[in-house]
């Protein structure tokens, strides 16, 4: 939005946040979706989707449609992780380092810094790390040193 070369530069925009569903809403969403497609599925199929995709509407749609297309759970998970990984690969190098550190258990600013410096052998300026964490938060990838999306956390471990 701040790039004069962008076709959207200078245009009005607003952010729309779609909140995650509760477990019950996720179950109902999948049950209705399967029902609309006249698909009968076992309760365990729905529970796996609810557990894995943690109420994220887009992933629940992906799960339901992939299951209807006769993909098994492992295939669906692999496709989701690869999709998330491809998105994460678009981040800059520092953002990828921070995401990977958090995915691997760093739960504070200092632990992120320590883990990255141990792995890379380079010193990260404090302001750079702070800016990078804020950028990942603005992209809705992390919040309070945890991933908002469990699939993205799995994908970040592969960076």
C-alpha cells in the first residue's frame, strides 16, 4: 500500500479480519460442508480436521475439499504444509530466521535472538530483531512469540 509502483497505491483499503472458529463451529462447518456435497464421513474425519486446522476457515475448506477429492489425511497435511512453506519462503531472510526460531521453541525476544545468533553465528542488532518481530505480527503470522496458525508453525520448521 505504501509502494508508489503498486497498482493499489493511493487507493482506500481496510483490513478485514476473519476470526477463527471455535471447535464446535469448526465441527458444524465441516459437517454442513460435507452434507452439502452429499458426503457421509465418520466423526473421526471431522475431528482430525478440527484438531489440525484449529478453527481457521480457509484451512477447514481446504481439508473438506481435499478429503472429498479422496486425499488421505497425510496427503492433506503435506499439501497444507507445502502451501504455508511457499508463503513463508516469500519472507526476507531475517523474517524466515525469526519464524524458524519461534517454530522451534523460542518464546521471548531474547530466546529468539540467542537461537538465531547460535545458528547463524552473526550478531543481530536489537532494533532489527524488534522490527522483524513486529513485521511478522503485522502479517498475522505470529503473536506473543507463538504462531497463529499451527500449519505455518510446522512449515516454518522446514525453512
